[in-house]
C-alpha cells in the first residue's frame, strides 16, 4: 500500500480523527472519510437490529425469500 507503518492509527482501533485519514493510501481514504463525515466518527457503536420484510424487488431479483 506504500503507506507508513505508523500511518494506520492504533492497532485495534485505526485512525481516530478525520485528518488521519489522509495518512492512509488514497484508495481507502474515501471509506475512512465516510466514518467521520457520515458515521460521525463512531467507534464500535451500539446497534439495534430488527427483522423487516424483504422488499419485493429484492425477492424478484434473487428468487429468495424467508418462510417465517
């Protein structure tokens, strides 16, 4: 990736600021910036999941649907 070894942020946390995204390889900077711009810099956020009905368009395209 031609990036400095110290440019990746913390070992198990990655970069901790938007500015640090620019130390990463150009190909992955957009994903890093997404974390800070859209995802508000969340670090292991709590998530709540709920089952929803699959859209008809997706069922039609994949041929897959749940029986429950």
